[in-house]
């Protein structure tokens, strides 16, 4: 069985869409499929002119002289077409849309009735009895699957033609998380389901309802934690939010209390001692000229407010709340203690809502460098 995959991401093999696509194709190859990936960003595909020359003067042949004719031949030889595109404004990328617009030479201009609908019939017979299967793969920066509804419906309608069927839609909400090496073990369940989908298309002709149900889940169960992380990233890039709709309601500011220097840690059994110990394990070489305040808002049985003040190559621990922290961590004591002991993955805990952050997400990612573990 031949799989032809079209990657419509401007990032090509370096994008988030590619990671989902390759997992799917790996599963297909495991059960004998032959796969090929075409990166549309590397092809010259001109806009359709709407001249209909491919239907009249030169049936099946477009007036453009570019890479599209060779791709149409590949399509005709494929049993399974895999369309992989990031979500752009509730639909496909411009690269993919140009490709889709240019496949009309494969159809005839006549309109016929099929069931309750009218369609253009295909120009060519299918390559084999297994031909006509369509798989959609997409990813989105939004944390919820709702945003894929327009894209999925487009492919559902498109595949409602003689000899074609949409046999699976893998739409990954929160796909930006796939770039994080630290988080990848947390998403093994999703990648495993994606590989299983590839195997099922080969062996069963479609993605099973059970696998599709898994793939319809977003990567994280706590979208608010994901949104906080994304917004903190843009804030760290200096991007200002203009609240022209009056819908963004920042949390009320908590009055700051005077900071009191923490004594040296007696052990690492309490959150207070843990924060104090971080100051003693500070790595000035990793910090460079960094000046920042890291605030801890600790909840649970050991609730408290502590912060670390980094300046001029030194780090000092305080009890209290700083008025202008660069990074704030809101965490139950037991969660941060478990992270510090290596019993819990910090990135996974963040994505699953066990703790949350405000401010510079880049600074959060540097904590492991700034504070050496003994």
C-alpha cells in the first residue's frame, strides 16, 4: 500500500505538524506500507487562474509549467493521501490551499448527482482497489479541538466523492508543546495512538473509533495552564496586550509585604528551607548579568510567600512578597518539593496544572542551570 503525504507547513520537516505526521507514517511502515513525504514549501506551485483550460483546451493539463504535474502523477499512483497542515485561520495553510486548488485537472467539468449531492466526477480510474483513502493531520496553537471543526468539515466534504473517503483525522490541539524535549515523555500516549492509527489504516482501511477517540483529546487536560505558559512566552518577548475588547481581566494585585532575609537552611524538608537552599546553590556563571526576582506563592499545608532576588552575580532568599517579580510560581509545597527531589517532572507538572506560573517563561526554563543540584 502506497502512502503519499503532503506537508503544507512553512516549517517543513522542522515543524510541529511533521512530528505528528512522522509518527503516523512510522506506524504505517511497521505493517508494510510504502511512504513518501512531499514538502510543499520546497515546490513551485502557482496559484490557480480559474481559466478552466485544464477542462477545455488541454483536458487534464494545466497551463502552468511548475511542479504540480509531477505531484498529480504521484497522487494518481497513491492508495492513501495524507494531507498534513498546520491550522491557519480555522483551515489549511496557504501552501496546502494552493495545492488543493490545483488538483482540478484530476476532475471532469461535468456535474453529476451522487446521493443527495452534486459533484465533479473523477477523470481517471483509481490506481487500485485500495485507493481513495484520505487522512487529515493538523496541529494548532490553541489548547482545544474546537478550532479544527472547519478544517475537518472541509476534508469531509472534499472526500465525499466517488472512490474517496476520509478515514482518519488527527488534529493535535496544543501542538506547540511538541517542540519541548522535556514534555515529550508526557505525550507518549498521543504519539502511540498516532502510530496505531497508521497501522490501522493499512490493516483495517481506516482509523478505529477507539483510536480516533484518543486522538480527539487535547495534549493537556488543563487548558488554562497551557494558556498561561503561552501568554507568559509572548510577554517575555516584549509583546504588549492591547485590551481593546475589554475582556482581559488581570488578577487583582496582592499587596506586597516587606521581605525578610531567610536564614540558612536547616534541612530540605520544608519549602522555606528549600527556597533558602536554592540561594546557596546559585550558579553565578550561568546567571551572567541576569537581574531578576523569582517569587514563590506556596499553597497547601505549608503556605507562604518567598522570593529569590538575583542581582550582580548574587542570589538572596527572602520571606515575603516582592512588588515586581519577573517570574512567579504558584505551587503547593508538596509539588515543588517533589520536583526538587526529582520525583516529578517540572514541565509535566506545569502542563497538567499541578502548579502555574506568571511572567517570564524563559526564566522558568533556566532554573535548572541557575540552581545546581547537590
